[in-house]
């Protein structure tokens, strides 16, 4: 899986089994805190902390991840903490999820143990047809390569 070069640096070999049909998600690691809005046309995986609104195609929030702000996406998978509104076609809350805020959804899955302090509401038809990236000016733009 990993290669050590003669210079002593470690590089990761691509795993053909892991590669999906599209690009890999942009990743915010556990040790990273971002203050500002994020906008991406692709997928984001957050294991650190974001203090700001997020707009993307798909968001995966890891168990150690925290978002303080609104989320607008096609798909949202939550294992960590969100303090803000979620607006997504599909929302999946794992047993470790803690959400404080309303969840607007077309489809929702909630595992036993997930905590929600807010309302679950179906999205209005107009929002269900709108793309995730709403044209708001982000303070940080993440582009998948």
C-alpha cells in the first residue's frame, strides 16, 4: 500500500479497488479547523471542524467532525456533530450523529442512537429541483481535481 523512496519519503500507491467512478472527495483532516464558508461542486469529507456554511454535491462528516453552520448538498452522511440546518435530498444519520437544527430532506435514514434537536421536514418541491451549489459567494472554494 505504501512505498518508501530512497530519499526516505513515503508515498501512497493508488489502490485500484478503492477508486470510484469519479474523483476522490476533498478531505479536511481531524487536525484542521476552517473558519469560513465552503463551496464545492464535488464531494467533501470532513473529519475536522468547519465554522461556516457548506455547499457541495455530497458531504460525509466523520465521527470526530464538527460543522457549525448550514449545509446544502445532494447527499449528507453524518457520523459527527452539526449545529445548523441541513438541506439535502438524502440525509443519513449514523448512531454517533448529533444534529442541532432542522433537517430538510427528500429521504432520511436515522440509525438508533442518533440525536436530533430540531425538526425533520420534507423539502419544498422548488428546493428539491435546485442544485446544491446555490451561487452564494463562499469565502473558501474547494475544487476537486
